[in-house]
C-alpha cells in the first residue's frame, strides 16, 4: 500500500483501520478470536495505522489491539486516546487534567503491551483544562519516551493553533466524509498551513455510504446509530439520494460505492488518512482496495456536481453529544 505522512514524519499506510467497532458501538461485540483475525488480516493487507481508545469498550478494545498486534508490533503504528471520565463502564464527562493524562497513558501502555504510544490523541477538547496544559503534558510524555506523536480529535482551528504552539500536532482526527464535510471550511486551511495530517473517522458515514443500509435496516438495540438523528428511518430514506449517486459512479468504474467514497477522501489532500472500521474481512479487503481506485478530475467534478444537489437530513449527533464538540 502507498504511504502518507501525518505531521512532520509519521508515515502510515494510506488507509488505516478503526478498531472501535470490534468491541463496542455497533451492536454485539465480535468474538475475540474473530476480532483478532480481522486485525491480523488488516496488517497483512498493508494497513499500518490502527486506531483505538481507552473509551472503546471501555478498555477492552485497547486490550484486544495490544494482544493481536504484539507479534507484529514493528509493522504498525498504534493510535489511542485520552480524555473521558469512565464510571461503571460508561462515559461520564470529560477529564484532561495533566494528572489524568499521565495516569491514562501508563494504563494504556500496559493494555497495548507497548513501550510507547505512536500517536496519542485528546479524544475531545476539555473546556475546563487549557489546551496549552494538555499539549505541555503530552510534550513531557514525548520527552519521557512514552509517546511519539500528539493528536487532537474534533478540535477547532483555534484550539489546534494554540496546542500546536506548545507541542507540534501530528494529526487531527474528526468525522469527515461525503456525509459530513464541515471540516473543509475552517479546519482544513489551518491543517494545511501548519503541516498537520488529517485522519477522518466514520469515512463511510457510519456505514451509510456503503449502500448496505436503507430505511428498512433494523439496528441492534446496542448499536449507537439507533440514537443518531441522521439514522432515523425518515432521514435514512431522504439521504439515500447520496448513496444512489455513489452507486451509479461505482458501477461505471466497476468498483463499490464504499471504494468511491474512500477514494474521494484520498483525492482531497495528500495528508488525509481515513480509518474505516469493519468486523468483516471481505469489507476490510474492499476498503483497503480503495487505495488503488484513482478518481479522474472528471469523476471528482461529477461527484461535486451531484453532491451540490443533495441535502443531507438529520444532525450527526444527538443534542447531548453535540455538546462535546469544539466548534
């Protein structure tokens, strides 16, 4: 697989892997052995950036990633995240105090079975803690050899600039896809100016852009999409226009809608590295194959023109979760 660079020198495969769905978020977690086989196949396919977080599970996803990747540690870069209060197995607010960051890093190092975390993100910006204090704490952890690169997630351009002035930010991870393009307006110019990479999560619109979800799809009760306004039956039905556009272009090219959606992301900037997740090896192979799909200028223009006529219905998060985004 071709490689891309996040920040100054973090080189990773063009397509990464978001491991969250193996343990939480999308219904019943995968059987552990199956989940490990998916991670092993990802590495075999050339995926090098594996994304996890203490909040996924919680904790169980880091443990899974640590066990699965221990035999191939030299071939991968592991990204994890800090910043949530976790009580009784649930997220209960934000906490990015320096003492909490140091505590979390030590625990994550143990769960991941590594000596250093390749990329450490603040999972969400904590308004109670100055971002300069957060960046300074991560800088100290980098000096101590426990962390290699610093990242932010769902941070505004202003926050990114403040953090970067204290400790260079290698990557921003935020939601971005043809289903959600908000980062283009204010965040992208800052990333380009500062030389910061971008790691889109949910690059397939939480599965919607694959064409495998429609208004008749029934989600597991524990699938968090049940609570997302954009995934209401009414909004799914309205948003199918977007999938129809992708499917038409994919059929013309002999690829899949998911591959077009990921190839579109790769075509936006050379410093973008999507991290699609899946629990199925065939879907994993399909996603990785998108790195070989080259969209022509005409293809990109066709997508732009078609998207201009599509109005996406529904907020991406419920009102409560929107409060954790640093716009």
